[in-house]
């Protein structure tokens, strides 16, 4: 027998589901193109983490997201201690593992940042919010046309406390409800019971 546990009471309008499908198609096409470019550059297929680093490297204009230092692509891909993928809003606080919350940073920057948001980290330097590190970072994020607005919002978020974390969890629960409903309908339609 098959048992499907579902989160209840969610239905999304058809136009919203179509928008989601359109975005998913765009992401698939972007990832396929990135895989092909990676293979042309390194003459092999990328592993999952390598493809993610490749995408972030190009999205960030070849720079560390926090220090804005130029990154060496060969080291990004081949030296595991050189860079890390960081969550701008710490995963331990936000549970946000989306691409909109991930950046590629030099390992030392990630270690120094710890469990702080990008804002909390970068304003801890001399000058705080008026300091050079935060001002340069903010200008760079605002000027990066590769970033979607949702990513810019996460990268520049100043306040991230318990209330904001709960809102993120609530939105994810709604997404889970939608996925469960879709999966239930799929199983009923295509699996002979």
C-alpha cells in the first residue's frame, strides 16, 4: 500500500502554478547551459557542488561576495579550501537553503562571518553602517544585475530576528503543502492502485 502524508488546506491559482513552471523551465535551461560551459572550460562534467560554485562565481562577477576580492576560477573549482558557499542569512537561523540565500566567498570571510547575517558581519568593521566595507558591499549588490530582487533583499537585509525566521518557516510550510498536493494528484493519476 502507498501512504502519502500531506500538509492540508493549500490550493494555488492556475496562473501562479504556471508562473512557477515557467521559472522552473528557465532554471533548467540556465543550468544546462552552465553545465555545457563548465565542460567546455574543464573538459569534464561538473559535480553538484562544482556547478553551484560555477554559477555563483559568474553571478557574482568573479568576486567574493563579502570582501569583493577577485576570485581565481581554477582555485574555485579545484581547491576545496579556497572558497565556500555561504548563506547570507545563516541557515541555522533562517533554514533558507535557496539559491537566493547563497553566495560564494573566500573561506576566511565565511569563517569570520560565522552565524551572522551579511549586514551584521560587514557592519562589525570600522565605521559600522557608514563604514567602507558595508557601503562598498551594498553598492556592489545593488549594482549586480545578475541578482534577482529576492536575492538582493536577503543580501542587504538589516533586521533578521525570530519574527522574520517564523515568517520564512510559514512560507516554506505553504510550499510543502503545495508540493504534497501536487504529488498526491500525480500518484492518483499515474500509479495504478
